[in-house]
C-alpha cells in the first residue's frame, strides 16, 4: 500500500503542481494518515481521488527503491571518471561493465 505522501504528490503533479511543505501537511493521529492542512489553489483531493492513485503510488515507490539502490551501488563520480580514463588508455570496458552490473542488479 502506497504512502499518503506519494499519492498526494502524484495528485499534485497531475494538476501541474509540486509538493510544497508550506502548502500541505500530513499527519497521523493514530487512526491513519490524513491531510492536516491544504492551501493550494486547487481543491483538496477527496478520499476517492487519493485512493485512485494507489496503483501508480505503488509503482512510484517501487521505482524510488530501485533508484535509491542504484544511487548507493554506483561507484563515486571520481571512481567512474578514473575508470573511464583507464578504459580509454587500456582499451577496456570496466566502466561500462560496472554500470551495467548495477543496472542488472537493480532493474526498473
């Protein structure tokens, strides 16, 4: 089940808006997450509208896990540049192989 934050963010994007902490706040009073405040110039989403973003919210959250894993697994930029230099000097593909491995291990 996707987070309320993700579903609200998708609702905003569908209405050409971006998340702004000064215009929306979420809260959980123990009974579940809800929109505590809303000051956008569009209507606050109804429960039905929020629920309609469940599948796309799940997809978005799964993608974020993959992207975070890739971010953590990629060599640093300095290491990648060094790999590229030595690949050019030695006519090897170490950089391409390293990047392909990260993508293979973390498919979208």
